[in-house]
């Protein structure tokens, strides 16, 4: 059984017992969060969002963190100008506890 969830403007395919890295959620480590469900697949087939009135995915927050730093370099030729900028994207690590229909 797996589900398609939406969070942070992205969609993820999740199953019970796996860990997922998603965009940062405002929740502390150890707390449970409910995620919106777009589709659920089980032994009876695929159920879409309009068939799922009470479906939910419950996940526990394992930790909050930040990804590795990436560098963005911008250079303008013939002008002798350059700009270097770094970025670290925050994330939330979730452990999928339960998928209910």
C-alpha cells in the first residue's frame, strides 16, 4: 500500500515505514503531523482524491535539518564583475507511521 501526498508544493510517493525528506514543516521533532492525500493504492486498486473523504497519512517528525551548501556563481563577461552566493535549503525528515482510507 502506498499513497501520494502533497507538501511544500511538491508531491511524494510514500509507504508505511519509510523515511521521506520534505520541505521544512513547522513541527518539533517527535510530534505527529497529518499530510494531505492525493491518491492511495491498495489491493483494490488506485483511489483518487475525489473518492477519498477520510483518507489521511500520519507521519512523525524525526528531525529538522539543512541540506549541504550549494554555491551559485554569476559572472558578467567583459565587465569584470562576479558574484558568489551560497544557499542551504532547510528540510524536515518524516517517518511514515500510518495510511488510512
